[in-house]
C-alpha cells in the first residue's frame, strides 16, 4: 500500500508542477514533510542539498531518495517513475498541438503567463530552504565568500561547490 501511495504522491507532484525541479520543491515538501510525515524538515533540507550536488535533475534525485527511504529500491523506482510519468504523458499529448499551433499567439501568451508562475515557485522553494536551514555565522561566511567569487570572477559552479565543501570541511573538522 505504501508503494501505491508513493507513486500517487509523486505522480501528483509531477502532474501539477511546472518549471522543473526547483519549482517542484514546495510541492514535494508539502506532500513529504507536512501531509505524509515521511521526513522531518531537516531531512528534507538535507535531501535538497544532496540532490543539488549529485548529477541529475533535483526533483528526480529527491523522489528517488525519498522513495528509497520509504520503500527501499522498489520505492525509489516507483517514486522516480511517478514524478517523471506525467511529463512524458503531457509531452506526447502536447506534441501534436505544438506542431499544429506552433505559431499561434494564444499559445505563446499561455507560456508568457507561466513564466512568472514558475519564477514564483522557484522563489518559494528558495525561501523554504533558507528559512528551514540552520545557518550559523561560519556557514554564512562560506556562503558570502563563494557568492562574491561567483559574481566577481564568474567561476565554474563545480569549482565553487568543491571550494565550499573544502572550506566546510576545514572549518568544521
């Protein structure tokens, strides 16, 4: 029964989320932390952090990890399929319409309307992560240092991630 619940939960998340993984985070948190109580807020923040630095889309990484935690390997597979399947179905359905109406102004207006919605969802995810994380002075200094390096020198994100990890290791061990 838990496997069916995992599938339905992540299918709903995949079906009603627009804009990719970061836009999905508020919905994932609502379903996983608040409604189903599968994870604590701290565990959710940890999953988001790990999902950001591992290869692949954040929503899929999160779904896979949560599914594994709740239902083992089969739970991971079912959660991953659940979050991906709506996009696949929608793309097959929309493909016919996009080809047919690709130069239609109404369709272009719909996508213009969705852009700010997606931005709002991404900002909501950022606010949730910021509010729930325990950010001490040392963590803030690492963040500030890496943020300044990013803006001033346009360094590669992978290098900045590695630098953050090294600084965190040196400061906290």
